[in-house]
């Protein structure tokens, strides 16, 4: 389904699903901001550390359920899987990701449980 996604969002999903941290971090602008369920991560280096722990060490993968928006502002609903602690999380874990793009790079990423 990533072929039907706006290109920046597709690259975000692809690098996570292919477990490619080097490719993942190059998608972000130097001053990008990630809002992970209210926890704010600012700047590429902080995003690299967050992703290393919360995405790549946990072997996270996404299964796309829905997509809306454009390359500059796309919202993706996915089923999230991986080897992370699921205590207190819904099963299945469905999350929405808002990917804000700027000249082909991610300038903002918001990660939320739907609703």
C-alpha cells in the first residue's frame, strides 16, 4: 500500500518496516519535532535516540489501514506490531501518524492512539 501514499509518508513507513534507522533519520529536517503521545522530541539527534529505542530496538512494524492528505500533510492509520511492552495498550494496537513534510523531508511527526 505504500505506493499509494504521499512520498514522504511512504518513506517514513518504508524505513520503519525495513528496520532502516540510517534511512529513517535522513528523512527528518534538522529542527524536526516529534510528538509521541504528548512527549515532544526536538531535533534530528534527539529523534535518532528516540527512534533507536522506541522503534528500532522494539522491531516496530506498521500495517497501513487508512491514508489521507497530501505529501505536505498526511495522516496514516496503522496497526502497530513489535517486541515492545504492551502493558496497558489496546490489542490490536492501532495508531495514527500525522507526517508533515517540507521539501521532501519530515518536519513534524505526531503519533497518537485514535480518538
